[in-house]
C-alpha cells in the first residue's frame, strides 16, 4: 500500500484538472460525468487511505512511521528537502478525516448544487481543496506543509467567492485571502528563522524526523534577547490563528458563509480550519520546549472559545451560528494542545469533523427546503416537514453539546480534564464556553425545528425533505457523531468495566506524541467528579436553551429589553469588524490613497519633469545641430558648388582662350621672377 499512497493526493488533483478543463472547454455540461469524476477521485483517495490504515494496524507501533519519497526538491549545501510524504498515525488520522468526510460532502453536493450552472467549476475547486489539504497533512517537511498551507488559502478564496457575481461574496473571499496572508507572513518568518538558527548550529533541515532530533540544540539560542524556539513557535502560532480562525485573525471565517453550504462544511469541518491544530500537533516536540508559547496557545484558545460562544447567542443566520460555533470549538482544540494534551486536541478535531459537518450539511438541507432562506426567525416547525434532517441535526447538536455517550462528550471532557490538571482558571473558562455551546445550539434547534412555522405562505408550500444524495450523507455523519467518541473512551471509564486500553486513539497516536504529552497527576475519583460535573453543565445548558426558546421566550425578550446595550454589543460581534475597519482597513486605504497621490504628484512628477527636460534638451540639441553643424556642412557644400561653377566658366573649349591664359600666367611668373 505504501507504493500507492502517492495516489491519495494525486487522485483529487487529477479530478480537479479534468473538471477544470471541462468547465472552461465550452462543451455542453454533462452533470453525471462531472460528479462521477469528482466523487470517484476523492472516494479513490479514501479507499487507498483506508487500506493503508489497515496495513498500519498490523504493524508494531514502533514501525508505524514511513517516509515515501517521490523525488528530490531542494539540494543545497546546508539544506535538503524532498517531495516526500510522512505516513504515520497522525497523518493517517488526518487523511481519514479529509478523504472520508470530504467524500460525504462531495456526494451531498450532487443534490445541493444540482441546479448550479458552474457545476464542473465547483467540483474542480472542491477536488483541488482536498488535494491541497492532503499535501498539508502528508508532507514530510515544512516546505510541503507550506505548499498545502497556501493551497488551501487559495482554494478557500475560490470557494468562498464561488458566486462572485454578487459583490458581498467576492468581498468575503478576498477577506479570507487577505486575513490569511497576515498569518502566512508570520509562518514564513518562523520557517526562515528556524532554518537560519539550525544552519548556524550545523543542522539545517526542514524535515520533521530530522527536526525532532535537532531542535534541542536551539534551547540556549536567542534572537534579539528572546529564546529562538519561543519566537519560532509564536510565529507559527500566529500563522495558525489565521488558518484556524483564532483571536485576532478569526474575522474571515464567519464571512466565509458566503460560499455554498457544502463548502462551509468542508472548510469548517474537515480541512482548512484544522490546519493550525494539526501543525502544532505535528511540531509537538518543538512546542513542548517552548512553555511560554504553550501558555499563549492555551490562553488564546480558551479566550476564543468563550468569546465566539457568546456571539453565537445573538446570531439569527443559521450558518453564522454554526460559524461562530466552529471558532469556539477550534478554541477548545488549541486549549488542549496548549496544555500539552495533543491527543485530546486531535480527538476533538476528529469528533468535531463529524458533528460539525453534519450540522452544516443539515443547515444546507434546511436552507434548501426554505428556498434559500437562512434567517432562523423565519423558520420554525420544520421537524415534521424534514424528519431526517431534524433527527440527524438533533443528534449532531447533542454531540457538540457534550452529552454522554455522544462523540463530543468524550473529546471535550478529555480536554477539560487535562486543562483542569494544568490550568484550573482556564478550565473554568472552558466550562463556561461548554455551557454556552449547549445553550446556543439548542436555541438554534428550537428556532429552526420547534414551534409554529414563521415562513411566508409561498415558502411553506415548497418545504420538503431533501433528496437521498443529501440525506444519506447526513445519516452517515450523524452515526459518526454518535459513535465516533468510542475511539477515545477515557481510561477512567475503561477502568470501571475492566477495559485496560479503552482509549484506542491515544494508543494509536502514542508513537507521535511519546514524551511531550501532558501527564495527569490527579486520580480517577476527581476525574469522575469532573466528568459528572461537565455532563451536568451540558444537560443544564441544553435544558436552558430548549426552555428559553420554546416555552419561556419571554425571559430572553425581557433580558434584551433590560440590557439593550449589552445585547447590541454582542449582536454586532463586539464591533470587532468595525474596529478593524476603522483602525486598520481605513488607515491602510488612506495610506493607499496617499501613496497613490505621492505616486501621481512626486514619482510621476519626477518622471514627467525628466521627460520635459529631455524634450527641451533635445530641442536645443536639434536647433544647434540644424543651425551650426548642418550650417557648416551646408556652407562647405555651397562653397564647393560655387567654386565648381566658377571654375566651370574657365572651361570654354577654345584653344586660343587657353593660350591667352598660358601666356598671361607665363608673363606673371617672369614678372615675379625678375622684378
């Protein structure tokens, strides 16, 4: 299987080229051909990944890391890098998520985008997105990772702005692209600083397996008085805040809802936003040597979790609520890796891919049924009209809320448990964020599926369940949302039933995270108590969310009337976009205008002045040339002509005239000689 693993990223790339060429060929659109190519490519990648995963299951844990080299890329004196793939437990988990969930989203898109004119272009972009993300997680070195890193940034721009004929969609795509460039610049600086530092100690490399054995040489190195590893890891983390939408670079992700709903599921669940979490997990050996950076990662992660959760309470666009939910859940993942619980972070990344993909695709099914309407205030009472969508959406909601025994309970509880042992204050923040998640998600369910339908009569008439191409993916993802957590049953629960190695995911990832993972010191009793407490918080949040937005809607209404400024503040997302607009975007635009004016008046002025001086100089030079140079030449010619004309008169053709001249000249000579 290792000889075929290169097919995993290449198949989607081939699909992207085929559909891309077909899209721009001008030929008549044959939809079955388009989605067969696209879905076949990503399903083929999933099959190869699955067979590789099964092959690795049969290997001893110490042999579950293989580098598959395709060809040499960079071969310098101090640095060498190959186009190669690192296949190990971590990359296989990511590959399974990307190709598995990606395949489901591709199939769902067949029904959701069935009437789209740019059908081939859409699937070409979708395949290209998966190719870029697979390069990111499979690359054996930082350079391949960065190629995928930039690739998903480009594809997000193309997909978010897919319906670019509407200005707001095009602006959303550009916003995602530009915000990510800020983080990407930091990532580039971090890579260059790391490489420069390693070259200075004679260990220039960007390959993970070599970095793992070389980074300890930098523990005493400094740059501008700061530890090199701290600076490098912070720069990498800034890059991660862009890709994975953390404070302060999260602002692009809610606007990414401008793209088609399956794109939102792909970006928010299985691909782009998980890139930053994966990068830190992959470089765990480096981050574990930079405790200050770890504290920053954990703090920013939990701050983002509760910040985004609070915004979710006041959003009325069904996709916007899920967008801020994604930002919040990503905060939990960063909180996990920030306290050294790398396995817990990857575990939540996996379970989040299941239930968040289900939620986004479920919201797409609702929007499809509501003829494009996304405002929850115009929904309600849909559970009877959309039974499959409702049931799958509810299961995914219970999972993200953290109810036992659904997937979200196990992964979120594992994060909170490790955080409690490392940073109790951050644990409190995490609990509040978890409570908020349960409340705003049940608010979403209540406003969408319960109560009376608030849609207009025309929309009500067209409400219907989605086709099988959309509902079957929902059922698959709902099943994974329910059962996915069984891969990471904590040892404390396994101990109750005599299952010694219940946390299968931790055992699987142990070769990757051996050494730097956070050791838990508290006993099982405390873990049981915290588990019960977090479950109580989740259940209480679900009860509050359901009650406040079904039977006691007067309570939220009274709260809004009593605290209008607070509600307005949160509803407007704390005016972060407006602050960015005023202090950054507007100032950059002013700088742009000033530079344009400087270019027109100064740069262009200097150029135009130089041109004018050149024109004057050329005029003077031409005049001098015409009057003096050409005048002297013409004078010589005229004198020669006049002289010729005069001499020509002497040529009469009569011999006696010539004799007179000879006699006259002879007399003059004699006169001169004897005078």
